[in-house]
């Protein structure tokens, strides 16, 4: 009887301590995101909040700690310092600028923190897992949409993003795909709009003054597309057949869903990749800080009226 009693007490204590809950110690996942300087970045912040709610509800032994974004890279470094002071087990980072954040991430890794980097690669690849959208497929998908809608022939203008490796991949793949598959499409001009609505508006005004006829526009970013639309509407011109965006914002997807005559397509580059990063951090912690995948690349897809419903998330901030 004594042995049975002891065995029963052991089972009860085991159940009270929580099966798989690390003996009452919570797994702490710190999340650092950039300042929401544009709608896509605001979507990243929203994505972090969704990951916190969903993963904590499903995993009582997990604490997701979001370092609220500051206004610049120095603020982001300070907030990561604060996360490390809270003895986090894993750190998920999407940097404002990789340079200033790289050193603190390397220090976190040396301290034994499981490191997941999302979207913007660090200067030194010290992370356990890298999560990113496929920027070459982003440009290639936009070119495919352009070629399909123009039926392989026309003159277009391009709005590039911030001059950086991400933009180089996107714009390069766009131009290479057009040259290889749609040689009848001519690029009249391709300049930086910095993924900014106001700069997109100003650049479109310049293009409209310079070129008497434009068949289509690749805005390269859904925020930029809003500025391009405004500039075109104010010009009263009627020559542009359609515009293609990039990112998959709910505003642009709704326009595609509603069959807007100008906004015919965009391509995906979801800010919810941040949630994928937090999930990868939890997977790594559950797996003894060993990555199941060192790199998770999320390809871009073309959104047209036919599949827009599948990509429309009205509750998202982006």
C-alpha cells in the first residue's frame, strides 16, 4: 500500500507541475520589430501581436515578449538590451537597419539565446534560423503579372524601392523575367520610390510629364501604388491600362476584389512572416535549440481577381 501511495503521489505532483511546461519555468521569446514607418511595417507589428496571442493561448508555458518599436535603430538596440536583461530564451528580430542591430544580435547568440532573424539579414549570419520572403520571386511574379495583363507588348514605367539588396533582387528579377519571356515590353524608366506613398506620387508626376504614353505601371509596393493612383487621377490622363503593386495590402487586394479598372494585380510579401519567425523560435526551443530548418523562404504569389478572396484579411492593419 505504501508503494502504491507513493506512486500515486508522484503522478499527482507530475500533473500539477504540468506535463511539458518546463517544470513551471516559462519559455521566454523576445520579439523586436522595426518602427512602423509605413503600412507594411505596421503590419509586422500587428503580426507580432497576433503571434503573442495565438502562441500563448496554445502554449501555457510560453511567454512572448514584444519590445515595442522605437523611432530608430538606436532605440531598437536599447529595446533588445532590455529583452536580454529579462533572460529571454529566444530572440526574434526584424531589424530597422541591419548594421546597428548586428552586434547586439551576435552578443545575444554568444549568451546562448536562440536567434531567429526575419527579412533583413544581419551583417554577420550568426542566427539559428533566417526567415524571409523570396525577393527574386517577388520581382519575377510581378513581371509575370505584367506580361499576362499586357499580353506581352507595351511600354511601362517602374517604381523601385530603397536602394538595398532587397530592391536589387526584386528589380533585377523583374527586368530579367521581362527580357527573357516578354521582350515586347519596354521599360521607359525605372527609379527609386523608397517604398513610400508620397515619393511614389512625386515620381509618377515626373513620369507623366516625361512620357506622353504609358501603358502600365509596376509600383513595386502597395503603399507606393496609392500615391501613383492619386497622381494619375489628378493628371486626368486615360492612357494607362493598369497598375501592378506589391505586398498584398488589404486596401489594394480589396480594389482587385472589386474589379478596380486600374488596379488589376499585386504580388504577396506578407508581413505575417514575423509570425513564422516566432513559430520557428518556439520550434527551436522545443527541439533543444536545434533548428529544424536553417532557412525558411516564403515565395511570392500573384494576386488577381480570381484569387483575391484568399488573400483578403480585413482585420489586418495592412
